[in-house]
């Protein structure tokens, strides 16, 4: 991954995620499920000041073979879209039309549909 400067929209999203209080979401974030793994992976990228795309996320979580599978990446994008509708994930605008979409978290602290407290990063 190459390091680049954060754009103003990326800085704003990161600042909002860091300052956000615990968010109630209507999705399950249980350890062992795709949603939790994706949220945790995005959080680890954000702590490195990097907004990952779906290929980078799948590569980190499931290896290079799965990351190269277009079908698997589309399944992961579907999950990420559902997470966006639940306000867990934010999709950043593309800089170039051929790039994959980048993702960020709306907060590092959540209360999921099961009333479980999920903290992906501490102070």
C-alpha cells in the first residue's frame, strides 16, 4: 500500500469517526461474522490513516486468492453496502471512475441490534 496524503473529505470522515459517540446500528456485529471482520479490518486501516478498498480488505482478511475472485469481492461489496445502510461504514467518493470504492467507519464504537457493545479502537 502506498502512503498518500489524506484528502479533505477523508480527513473529515476520520475526524467524525474519532469524535463520534457510540452509535446504535440495526445490524449484527458478532465476532466470527463477515460484518464484524470487515468493520475491524477497516478500523485497523483507519488507525494507519488509510482508507481501504474492497480488494485490500478481502486480501487482508481472506488472502490473495479470494481478493482476486471478482465474485467474492462482489459479495463483500454487498455486505459493505448493507453496512453503509446501517451507518456502520461510509463509502468515499471515487477519485477516478476505474478505481474501487474506498471505505471508512462512521465510528469506532457501536451498539448492535443485539445490544452488544462493540469497540474497535480505544482512546
